[in-house]
C-alpha cells in the first residue's frame, strides 16, 4: 500500500511539472503579441507640437498686457523656434500686431509633413 501512495505522489508531481511547463511555453508564444505598439504615437508628434504652439500663442496674447505684448511675442517666438530646431523641425513663425488684433502665421516642416496655420487673435 505504501508503494501505491508513493506512485500517486510521483504522478501528481510529474503532472504538475508538465502543466507548469505547458503554461510557461504558452506564455512565451503569447507574450510577444501582448506588447502595446506605441510607434503610432510618435508619428503624430509634429501635429501635437504644432497645435501646442498655436494654443500657447493664443494664451500668450490673452495674458499679455498691451505694453508687454510685443516683447512677450518676441520671446515666445524665439523659444518655440529653439525647441523646433532641437526636435529637427523647421518653424516659420511670424506675427503682426495691429491696434485691435494680432495676426499670426505659422509653418512647421519636418521630413514627414508640413503644417500651416494663419489665425487672428483679438488684442487685449
């Protein structure tokens, strides 16, 4: 009787090892397909950067006082052009301050795309 109990224990251990081996093998086949592909997020970085510049331009105009508007816009233009250069983009950023509005023209170019926007923001 002791021999039969010993064989049951060996069968249980052997079955457990085989089942663990099967799960391990299956996990190696399934695991490469479970990674999230983030490469598409980097493909739209130009669009994100361009829209961010546009939003921050509007915000800069809105929060600037009339006496500080010209210097704030000049500092902002220099800042975003430096960032664009560091990212490998070409940014043409021009603005014209009139008595009632600020007209802004932006062109962002990269190896993949070119984006353009002309917009007018009411002056504070």
